[in-house]
C-alpha cells in the first residue's frame, strides 16, 4: 500500500524569522516569533491547534534547548495537546512536517503546527557542531573529517569523472547569493563574484568558505489542515502533492560499498522517487516550477540536480552553465538564496524551504517571485548523504 | 474530529533486552538485540518493514548516539525507508509508538518498527543527566533542584494534605521489588523490606535511594501493522484501544500557577481522558486488568493511581495499603517491577511497558502472568510532570 497523500493535506499558514545572528533573541523568542507568525497567517487562534511537532537537530551544539515538545509548548503557551520533538540531522524540519501530515491523515488531529528551530550562534562554530561530533566519537569526525571534508570528496570526484570545475562550484554560490539580494530574511544579502568565491579561504579543498553555508539562527513554522477542511479557514491553502523520506548509509557508504563512486546520494533518489510517484511527477524538469534544494555546500546543489532528475548524471554542470536554474531560468533553484545565503539553522531549514515555496505558489514572494509558479519542490540531505527528504507542493488541487 | 484508533492497529511482535548495566554492549548492540527480537517474534523479515521510529531522550547523557534515524537504520541494516528519531523526555518510547501508529493509519506504511533505547551507564550518573541539565541552564537544575528534588516536593505535599507516610512510599518500592523477583529482565531482582527502603540513604527528603529508579541501559521494540492486515502475519496480534499524549507546563507549573497544589499531574489526566475515550474505558479500576505506570519515584506511582482514575484524589494510600495493586490484587500495577526495579533507560521505558502488557495479554508472561488479563494500560510522565502518555491495549478486537 502506498500512501495517497496527493491533495489530502494543505498548508494554510506560514511564518519564519529572519535567518542570521540573533544574539538578542532566545530560542524561545525564535519559536514564538515563527509560531505566532504562522498562526496569524493562517487566521486561526492558538487554541485551535490540536497537535504540534518541533524539529531541532542539535540542542547541545547551541543553547541546550529543543529536547522535547515542552520547548515548543512553553513559548507558545500551547498546552493539553500532544507536542513532540523530532530530529534527523538536516531533514529535521521536513520530519516535523511529516509527523504533522501523518497525524492529520490518521485523524489524530485537525489543525497542526510544524515548527523547526535552531540557535547555533550563541556558541562559536568551533565549540558547537564540530566539537560535539568529535565528542560523540564519530569515526570520521574524530579524524578531522568534517561535513565540509566529506562533501569535498564528492566535489573532487566530480572534477575527475565529469569535468566539473572550481568555477562551476563558484557559479552555484554566485547564483544563490545573487538571489538572496532579493530576500530580506537571508543571512547574507550581498551579491558575490566568481572571483570572490574562488579567492575566499579554502575550507576543505576544493570547497572554499563561499562554497559553504554559514552557521545561523532561525525558526520557521507552518500550519496544516486536511484539504477537505481548507475552506473553514481564511489562510490561503497550498496543497501537498507528495512526500518522500529515506535513510541510506550515508557517512559510511563509501567505506561499506566498494562499488560506490561518490557521484550520487541514494537517499535523495529514493525519497524523490516516492514523492514523484505520489505527486504524479513524471518529468521533473518540465513539471516543477521552482525548487529549494539543500546547498549546504555548492557541490551538493550540483549533485542534487541529477539526483532529482532535473538532468542526467554527469550533466549538472551544463544545466548550471545554461542558466536554467537561475531565477529567470527554466527551473529556478534556490530563489531564496539557498542555504549558502540564508544560512542553515538545521531544524528550521526544511520548514523555511516549504514557506518559501508556499510564498511563490501563493504569488506573494515579492521581488523574487517566480512568475506563474504552480508546482514547487523542497529537498534536504543530511548526515552527509544518509537522510533525505523531498516534498512536492502545488498551488491548486488537481482536477 | 477525534481519531478512531480503537482496534485499527495491532502489535504483532515484541522484543527487549534485559535492562541493567550493559558495559559489554554498545548502543548499536542494544538496538540490534531488541530490533531483531521483535522482528523474529513477529515472524517477518527485515525487508518487510517500511518505516521505523527510534526514541532516545538523552544522547549526550550517554554515548552520543540516538540523534537521528541513522542510529536505528545502521545497526539493523534497515535502509531506503523513512526512519526518524523522536524525543520527549520520559514519554520518548511512547512517542516512537505514536509516530508509528499515525504512519500506519495515514497509510504511509504497512509494517512499522518502533524502538526505544538508552545507554546511560557508560558515564557516571553525576556526569550524565544531572550534569547535562545544569549545563543547559535549566533554572531549577542550576539551583540543584533535580528530578528527585522536584518529585520529593510532591511527596511532602501528600504527607501534609492526605496523610501519606514514608511507610506508604516504602510499600510501593517493596511491592515493585517483589514483583521484579519474577522478571528475569529487571535490573534489580531482589525483594526488599520496608525497613530496608526506609533506612536506605536519603536522596531528597522524603525520597530515599530505594524510592528512586536506578540509571540503566536497555532497549525495547515493537512491530505494528494495521489490524486488518493482522492475519497476514504469524505474530500473535494485540490490539491498540486508545492512546493519549499531552504536554503541560510541568517543571514550572507550581511557579506559574499559584493555585496549583502539587497533588496531581495534569498531563496524565489529559492523556488518560483521551485514551479512555478512544478505548471506551468508563471505569478504569474495573475495566483494566493490569497497568505499567511511571514509578520513577515511589510517590509518582501513588499520584498516578489518582490521575488514572483507579481511585479518587487522596485515596491512593488506601488503594495501596489494601493490596489492590499487588500482582494478585484487583488492579495489578507494575507487575514487571516497574521503573524502581527494571530501571529507566529513558527512551526504552515506554516501549518496554508495552512489551510487558503484550506478554500478559498473550498469556506468555511466565511466572508473573496476571491470569486472564484482557485489557492493559501503560503510562509515562516526564519532564517532571510536563509530558505524559497513556496507551490502552486489548487482547481481542471488540465485537
């Protein structure tokens, strides 16, 4: 049995904080800001919410908050309903949405809140995720093999196998930073040149600082209801068309499987296949009007073009060079500025992407609006390569 | 809309490790032991599982494992399906089951695994949860106000208000330790006398060491399917009748609400009301044949008698003194030995309780079998008092 998700659940409210450094706001402030924005956008009252999910990936890399549903319930005063915390590395935000969707379809709840939040800037980057990963005794991180290092290996492999160049990586960063100049909530809102990216300090060869997303605070929230109930609420509904999540053996796959050639993320492919099947997407490049994909490092956006079927394997560099993924191209990718410019408050990112796509489908994305967008996609990959999520959203119910 | 859970989902496989000190087993070993036991008990193959949930509450209080679905997927080799981690303090295990149930009812999956695991003994108790709570800047823990201290306040209040005595607290511990002598998987399997409990070292007046559950390693797992599919599998089905979860403002409630009198946990009452409504339980004392309740401290079992409606407020001590909650009583509570004897590997506890009740409903609980048990209940409360879960299980479908 496959879940028949298409057009059964809709998003009627969205809200998110600016992404950036929020030294003046606590974790609870971020929860309240995003949560109340979504509640108000949906035109509901707090008391109508009968279940909620909170996604935070790294409580101990930040402010020791986000361990339980209480860290959502208390800032919003949302009591006497089930509230649970989920975590799954970089798909954490998408998992909050998945929990909410399953609850609605199970009939457990009728109006649900899914919120992702991460506060990482209160500790220095050296003190936060990397330190925690070393402490947890991860076999790669202990040897200094960080996220940047892990993804750099994929970039090097692409250089050799498909002729991707450092300039191609820089082009991803240039495109996404240019998009972010139109996004008032992005962490970085300045255009950068290819030259600047190439000359920025090397983090893990061939990835420079500007090939890498920053460490960021932020929160994002959505309110969901069953599609049949949409007309009861004033919030403009956007419909879920498909959703896929998958776990692969990411971190270790290169070491487990001697045939693995570091050119693709299996988790993304499995998640996309499920989401496309539910949504009836047979030709992603033609049928999807915009995509927010997980460009934690520039190379990941390129690999993801192929894993999502926007082009064939080995052709990502041509798709990029053609301009097809620019804001005015055939299939705009990361119109928001992506993780490279918005930053990556881990638990918030997947929800922020959904909020971005909803804005475009509603036609309310302002200066960065993708004209006439009817179908959008969000994608996350984390743990490097182990967990992936793909969500498809549509402006209208299919007839 | 209320979810109509009754008789729609069943448990066809259970498995759990012995609870105790597992210095010879890694977190992954515990996951594999409980997971494979449940898979084998259900008579399925691993490849039939199409989604899974892992509950771990305190990765950083133990072994830095249990942050994502990967920590379930890798030990079991369970790839290409969604696997997510949930956490909600002491209801974490129950939340893994709730996620699995919602997925089945949503039609997202057909055969699901819910597994709870915690490995706490590899760090000394002083280095683990308490230290972590202090580091997270919790306003109570920072002042040395630990879980034992928080629950001790409830005990003191019961002494004054309802005439509960230290001997009553000791009676809970004596009863549960006696039960544990028949449970080969309990952490402590020795009977203790009232005198021993009363003379054991004071932790937080009036709670002694033997009024408190130990720090324990363990894992527990269940396999669930929709009830309509039960006959496809060889595993003996036990049916879910009702499930309630609720978040209250636990830790802080006494400070937020000046009328709060420390005699009840609102979260338990709200969760129980929902579970009872779904299950059609109108008279819990008569209709429930056994209950596993969250006796993290002896006083909590007493308060829970009242919150679950086994007796009126103020009457818990009489219910206990009457012997009604002994293994051979009218409504046996913590036949397994409870948290006081089994220990409390936080993420595992809620799932372990469900496994225990399933054994009794199947009639396979060995020496500690509650004869003729047809309806059982599990209960968790955590965060002290903030999050609660109640699950009702039945031997057969209602006609």
